[in-house]
C-alpha cells in the first residue's frame, strides 16, 4: 500500500505542476472555450489540487492508523477541496461547449466525488472505521480522475479513435467510472475470497440447526 500511495503521490505532484499550475499562472492557458468561465474553472482546479495533493498522505495515515490528529486535519482540508472542486465541476459540466455527453460525464464525476466523500465522512462520524477507509479509497480514486483524464485522452488521440468531441466524451466517463469499478472489484473481491466455501457451508448449517 505504501508503494502504491507513493507512486500515486508522485503522479499527483507531476500532474499538478505540469497540467494544473499553468492554468493559475496564465489567463490565456487552455482551450479558449474555457475563457468565459475561467472563474469557475479555477475554483474547480484549486479544489482539485487540494484534494489531489492531500489525499495520498491522508490515506496513508488512515490506513496505517498513524497520526490521527494530522489525519483529521488533512481530512478537513480534503473535504474542503472536494467541496470547492465539485461546485466548479457542476457548473462547468452544465455550461460546456464540448457536447452534452461530455458534460454528462463530468456531471457524473462530480456526483461520484461528492457522494463517496460524503459517505466517508458519515461513516467516520458513526465510528464505522472500515467503511470510512473504503469510502475514502473510492473518493480518492474519483479525485485521481484529474490525472486519469490526461492519460486516456492523449491515448485516444494517438490511436486516432473517433473525433475530438467523441474522444472527450469517452474520456469524461472512462476517467472515473472504470477506475471506480476496478476499485470496487478489488475491495469486494478481497472480502469474497477471504471466506472459504467450507466456512460458508458450516455457517449455513449452524444457522439451520439453530
């Protein structure tokens, strides 16, 4: 887990430095279609940067049960980042120039972002530690869609698959839906495989005897 989170943190820092910071440094950076909504875009980017950079350290502290005070503080920062980023995301998704399918993908991402983070928060408020950890993993997988987007779209462009709008539409969905599905398979699959078939039969027999 430490290795995975370390690699994730490195990827997040590289992404922020190369793809996010330029938007903050220059008002002319990025597609011209974003110019009329630059304020909302920057809100989305700033919130995303906060969540993207705090996530790996917060996950490491939480999953290893270390530095709980720092974990809680960073958790507050993470929630603020998701809140700011999702507000900007909802606006950008409903005011896009790249087609309704692209907008729907980003809207779905924002919904997943808010939902997973909210459930992680509600779980910890009810002292459901394992559920909190699982929902935080899901939440950060959605946060990491910032990075995944920048991997999938260039890959589609290099493969000359579809038009630019089609590539954007596919990427808007694939950048979060596929990683979230894979994450769920891993989380639930480990639970399923941890139970032996004979153990299930024994439990079932005991239940019938009772």
